[in-house]
């Protein structure tokens, strides 16, 4: 069952709050969540992340395809450049779609097979800045600016082949074992079939992590983008959102994670699961001056 975008965010917001505030400072991490933490990794450190996503029943409005997506190699590379600056590369090595339904397409398609398609995912380059450190009463504040590159071939039916720009304000606060953080910002998404048009979308995220032990954390979030137009969004720029609830586990010098996914909008996957692993190491000595 799907809900309106606003109703879904409110409903799952209560679920997320109940999940996180149940009686149970978490170190800055990312997977398996999408909402960006305000904390910066140590200068000279590189964080490597790789994961997989298995989703069900997602509609792609631009191509008219509907089916079950699988993302193989959801990768992230984060480099700490300074005490308040980090650089990020994020993307998917290969997306697959098992096609259940083919509707009218707004663009010519060149699918490799009749009942499935695949292609590389779009990659995003971002810089994150910590503007204010957390104090006893005031949360930490940061800013993240990114560009999403048009790596996906639109004729494969999975992407839009457009360049998009993303900017978000980040906030975060530690409350004992609980770490809460949120994002709010603007995404400028090019309209793939409307010349000289774009959709300025609201980007949002609310997330938290609860430290059960030093090796086991509960995590959850609401994350998505919302159409700000009074009418329908241009094809390829529809509202999307999802809830993620899961765990992180430290074992063997690595952080392992798994989370369930529930879609919030018509063009989000209905449900799914993601799992992955994270590793950090000291790679270089940043310039002092």
C-alpha cells in the first residue's frame, strides 16, 4: 500500500522516532543510510564503502519500465582533507532491472534483453564542510555541495543522463548513546524531455544511530526528495523517498551493515534490503599550511 508523500513522511517519522528513542555518541559513519552526517572524518583518512541493494517493484516514469531493481557495487570513497573538509565520490558500479511491466516510454529505448536491462549508475562528487562544531546546547552545523554526473545511458531505461546539482545544510547532535542528524536543502534536477526546464526539488533527511555496544549500533532514517511545483513534476524528476531501519556491526576490523527499505512515494521501490561493509585507513598526511 502506498501513501501520499506528506502522509508517508509523517507516518514513518513517528516510527523512526520511536525506534531511536527507545531506551538503549556514535562515531561518524554513513552506510547503510543515505542522510549525510555532519561529522568529518580525520584528515588524511580514506573511508571505503561497498554495498548491494535488492529492491522490489519500482516504477521508472521516463522509460515506462516497472520491476525489481538490483544495485551491485554501491560504492563510496571519502577523503578527509582538513579538520573541517572532506571530499566524497559515490555511485553504483552496475544497476540491474528485472522487468515486470513495460508502459509507454517518453524516450527511445535500446534494452539489451526483452525482460531485463542494466547499466552503470550515476556518480556524485561532493565536498562537505563543517561550519560549526557541536556544543552542549547547540548542534553541529555543516554544508554539503555536490554534482551528480550523467553516467547512465537513458536508452537503457534506468536513468535520465542529466547533470544535477545538490546543496544541503547539515545538522547533528549527540545525546548520550543517541546520535541524531538531519539534512535540508535544494536539488536542481534537469528535465530530460523538456528543453530549458528544470525542477528545483526539496532534499530532506532525518536519521539517527543508537549505540547498543561499541560494536553494535541500531540505525534508521527517512530520506528523499520532494517536488516543489504546484503541478506534476517533469518526467524523470518525480518525488522519491524511503525509510531505512537496520544495524551496524564491527567485526574483523570492518564495519558491516544491513537495513530494510520501505518506499514512500509512487516512484520509490516498494521495499527492499541493503547490506555492505566499510573500512577506514590512514592514507596520507594533509598539508599543514
